[in-house]
C-alpha cells in the first residue's frame, strides 16, 4: 500500500509539471526535486502543492521548477525515475549537466549571471551538507561532555585529550580539515571541469610537506598581518594553513573552468585524455599556490575582518542585525558566503561570532512553522499538517530551514512579518547579554538545532535567545493566523469537501436496512435514476469540476438547474448528508450507490442558501425533497449551480447509461442502470 501511494505521488508530480515530455532533466538536492522544463508557463503551483507528500513548489527563473519534498526526496526521486514515461529523460546527470542543457535552449533572463553565481555557490557546498551536519553533531557531543566536566575543554589551546576522546575528535576534524578538497571537487564539477583535477590542485596546498615549507620561511608583513614566505625558483610563495578554507578552492575552480574548456578546444581530441589534465595541473597548481590561494585567504579575511569590526563596535546591533538579514539572504543564496566566513573565523580566531545570532533566525523560522502546525492540527488540515511536521522535524533536529522556508513561509506572505518579530526578539535577548559582557561564541561550525545548543557559550544566554525567537514567532502566527481570510476559507472548504468525499467513499460498505412491507422484507430493483431537479442536462465531460468530469467518482450527468428544489432521484437510504446541504449519498436496496452533488464548490458557502429537509440514515423515495436551494444566493456567491448525479459504484455494475439530453423536467429518467 505504501509503495502504491508513493508511485501515485510520483506520477502526479510528473503530470503536474506538464508530463514527461515537458521535462528536460531532473535532479534533486537535500530537500527538493529540481526540474528543468521545456515550458514552465503552464505549471499550476496550487496543483503541485495539493499533491500528498509535496511540501511546496518554487518556480524559478527561466523554465526551472523546484518541488519541495523534505527528507523523503531521494525516495520520491527514485519513484519518478522508475516511471515508464520517464525513460529517456535526463535524470542521471549532475545538476550542472541538466542546467547546462537547459541554458543551451536559450537565454534565461536579465539576471542569468546572478542566478549562475548563486547556483555555483550552492552546488559547491550542497553535496557536503550531510557530512557537515554529521560532523556538527560530533562537535555538539564533545561540547556537551566538556560542559558536564566529563572531559576538559576539548578545544582549548594546549589541552591534550585521552586517545579515546581524540579518536572522537577525529570524526569531525576530518570533515573540516579536508573541506577545501570537497569544495574544490564540487566547484570544479559545477564549472564542467574534471573534478579530480580541481581536487588534485587543491590537495597540493594541503600536503603536510607544503605546510612544512613554512619552517624555513621568512616572515613578512602583508596588509598588516605577519605571513610566512619562502622563495621557489626565486619567486615568493606565501605559506598558509589551508585547512577549512573555502574561498581559495572556489576561486581556483572559477579559473579552472574556462581554462579546462579552452584546452579542450585547442588540443586534438585523440590526445585530450593525456594533455588536458596535465596542462591544467601544470598551469593551475603554481597559479593557485602563488596567486589564487593567497587572494582567497586575504579576501575571506577582509570580509571576516569587516564583520568582526562591526561586532566589536556594537555587538548589540550586530546581534539584532544578523537574524533580521538572514530571512532575506537565505532565499537568495547569500548565506553561502557567510557560511564560508564562519569557517574562516573558527580557523583564524578560534571561534565564530555569527552563528549565535543566526540561531535566532533559525529558531524564529522553526517557531513560525510550529505555529502553522498548531493551526493545521486545530483546523484538521491534513496536507499542511504533513508539510509542517516534516519541516519542523528537519529544523529542530537538523537545523535545516529550507523545508520551512520553501514549503510554507514563502507561500504565505503573512508569516514573514511575524517571523521577523521573532528574529528581532531573539537577537535583542542576545544583544542585551552583550551589554553585560556576554558575547555568544562557538568554537565549531554547527547547524543551529536543538541538538547543537551545547556547542554555544554562554549556553544559557544562547538558549534563552533562541527560545524567545521560537516562542514569539509561534505565538504570533497562532494568534493572527498565517493565512488571509480568503486562504483560510479555501482551506476549510477543501477540508470539508475531502471529508464529504471520504464519507461518500465509505458508504460503499455501509449496510442497507431492509424495507419492511407487511412484515416481510422486500427488495426494490433499480432500473433508472430520475432528474432530481429540472434544467438542462450536461455530459459529465462538460461539468466544471475535473474530478466529476474525469468520471473518477463514477458515470452520470450534470444538470444546470432552473429551480431550487432538489429531490431524491432514486429510492434508498441516505448514507451521506453533508452538513452544508450540498451533497447527498443514497444507497438503494440492491446496492446502487448514488451521489447528488448540488453545485460546484458550493461547500464553501457553509450551508448558506441551503435548506436541508432530510437527515443521514433516513429512507427516501423517488421525489422526496432533499434540499431547497436559493439559486440567487449561489449565483451571488459566484458559484456554479450545476447539480451532478453520479453512480459511485459504476465499475461494479453491469451498466450505467446516461440517457437524457437537453431540457428535462424533475422526475424524468436521466440514467439507466443495470445492477
């Protein structure tokens, strides 16, 4: 059953983006499916977001489209790839391959270069997020052990841990020390160069022997900082510790990409395998060691120094400013360079001062999601409850904000102002602490989640700040709602419609009471359904509701009514009487199940203009009045009054044959039935 549900979700997503023929390529990231489409203009965002398992949809520039799934993205991706209609669609390549193919179709807009820049940053870091998250939890564990005095301060200068604890330290240090190699690989792949060439170029700068050159180097002052310089063939080479550095590999890949492409153009194809890698390394290794590497270090240090200067000038302002900026930086991808600065701070300063205030943003984001979850549970909104539950779990346990951001917050614009108040409150609490000399720091790069709170110092001030951000955002969303009145009414109507459809589906198995006649049960055979209302008959295909028109609920007809009195089209027991008066389910003695649905989307009227004359469980005969409808009220509310009559269990019957056309009188036969 579970597999069938996932397959249905996969098929509906493919259909929602225009079918397999409209898909140029498909990849996925940690939470989202990334489609490259031939034409995205016809994709209905509301249709995609209504699919079970989909947390949100994000149209992007050009014909790119993202569907937010959350933690189950890999499973959903695999289900889509395995669909028969997806054969021949590019789903096995990298994001870069697919996007390059899409770019070849034509221009992507005025700001294509900006999109490409942020894609470059995102795709350089995104593949290693899992490793970073895992490493951050190891760091949190070590910090917690130090807080509980189980071990000494594990990151303090001169502290030597026992071998057992050193081994645990290695579990996270490997990720951060060799992070430049991971970034070099991803960034080189992004620019369509051989990723192992990028890896090899950066690896030279991280060799222990390269660092050891600094032991015989002379010190010089560059930009006010003391650096070690050694002469190689008469040229000055600056020696840095490139562990955890991310700016140098990014810059290196930016140069390697066009160089690699150029070499492939000028070198004959039959010898490219040998000479393109060789010449790329011959040029890039010294260029990176002598020029690009130092520039990357200095560029990162300059940005870090600027932020540090602001923090030193007024940590109070800094603590408020960072969480207020992040809600706008993350959707644009501007947070990736800041992540690089955090890593650089830890390497150069021994601590980072940005992650603490950033935690206020994250927890305000999660608090707003918690508010949405509360309202979705209260309002019995199953789709939003599923979305919010997954997003909140990803946030509180993993520190990942994208499911909340793309799945909820950017869809409902009322959330942002309330979330910003939470950001401000959390930043204010942390800023007030700085007035008393309490500046929040962390000595490791971590994802700001519940599990990583022990990694911050002072832990009490940080915990209080993120708690304030979370609670304020959550309460504001609960009190004022995240939806406009129109969106709330629409969600309520959709829920009621779903409940009505479910009740009607369940009626198929409901027992039907025998009809007593002189003390002996009799069985009334159903041969025809009559018109429940006078009007003009329509084929189901012309009814303005896709579910009815597709005959998904069974065969039947629609009637554009000329009067408001709706009667029973067949004798039987009422197994469904919707409280809004728009839908009635009747089950006949011989098991024919009939749905009379008055109007399209009239459930949203909440019963206004509908005077129901029957109740569930009551037996009705042909012609008994079910409801009196004020057709003027229906028209004034902007709804289609077309009354639909369908046989729900059409597939289990011998025949269901619509018979009438044009104008019909109430009580005239419209559908023939053979049980």
